[in-house]
């Protein structure tokens, strides 16, 4: 039962999300002149984590037929009734906790996120582009929560130097990376699940426009992300990136991106796209390691 619940809520993904919030808090308190940490911030982060968990659960509920057709193992053995009960518990808990944080903008974001995740699982994931963008946008918003939990950032922007400003925009940079890697991975997953999605009469990008166009779009976006990372590497002195952090960026992000582009260009079989999807997960997870290296160097 416990194992099935951890599968349903994607415990490893939630652990990574928790680690991201932890790392960004460390960034603000070690690298930037922010000292107004409050334990109440934990309520906001926990609410986001519960919201993500609820999204994974409701996606499992609507995704069972698709998983079978795409030859995937069911993510959980929980019955449909238990999945729905778990979804309701997680949703109500996240909304309640978000209200305790006492920030209207954050509360509204949580409500909108729940609505978007339900709508995605029910309808949007089978539509071209809009489903991919929905998940990518929600993924990109998560690091930006730091600007809500730290409203004092506004007053610091007018008094700190350029290097400190750079530290404060890192959550935004991280949000962009999160958005693009998630968007690309969603496209890759659509190509990977082409046969099953087609049987279910889904209208994903590969089905509506062809696998080749979806693949080209993924490659184009990968080139854009890789170019952005390359610009950071080339301008590391200007933006005060230490050599250790630079090496981490090259090793854990830039080189894997190059490998991902190569694999995507050469991809033909379903298993090839599975490898690409895993590479994108690795790149995003590794970006958090890079952030920690930057914090402590």
C-alpha cells in the first residue's frame, strides 16, 4: 500500500522538487544579502509539493488506458477509488496549507495549478502544444515561488551591486531551464507514446503534424537551450562564475545537452526516445547540483 502510494505521487520527483526549494533558499541566504527567512515559507513549499503530488495522482487516474497501450507498467496498483481518495486528500491539504501561508497571490496560484493539472490530465494532454505548454509553464513557475516567499527582494534590488542582482535572478534562470527542459521532454514523450496515443485518438503534435515535425521542434528547442548555456559559459568572467561552477556547468549540463541533441537527431525507435527523455531528466536534476556547487564556491 505504502509503495503504491509513493509510486502514485512520484516520490522521487517530489524529493527533487523539495531539494530545489532547499537549494534556492540556501542561495538567497549565502550568496545574496537576504536574512529574512521565516519557517512559514515551509508552508508554501509544502503546499507546492502536495499540489504536484495531486497532479501526478490524477494523471495516473486518467492515464491507465494510455499506459497499457504504450506498453508501460502501471505506475501504481491502487484501485481507481483509492486513487481518487488520495487525490482529494492531497488537493484539500495543499489548498488548506496555502491559505495558512497568508498570501493571496500564492493561494490563487495553487488553485489555478490544481485546475490546470486536472484539466491537463482529463483533456489537454491529448491536444497539440497546449498540453505540453501547460505542464512546462507549471514546472517553470515552481522556482519563481521564491519571489513570493521573499518579498523583501524588491527593496534589495535598488541597493545592491550587479553581482548580487545576478544571484537574485538565478531562480528566474532556473525557471527558464525548467520550462524548456520540461517542454522538450513532453514533446519527446509524445513521440515515444505515438502508437498508444493514436489508438486513443489523441491529437498530440506527432499525430497531428507528424513525428518528423515534432522531432524538429524538439531539436530546435534543444539548440536554443544549449546556446543559452554556451553564452553563460563564454561570459563566465563577466557574470562572476567561479571555475569550479563553470566546470560543473560544462560537465553536467552542456555536454549532456550536446549528447541529447545528437541522440535526438539519430533517434528512430521508441527506445531511442526513452533514452532522450531520461537524459532530459538527468540534465534538470544535474542543474540543481550545479546550483549547489555555485552556492558553496
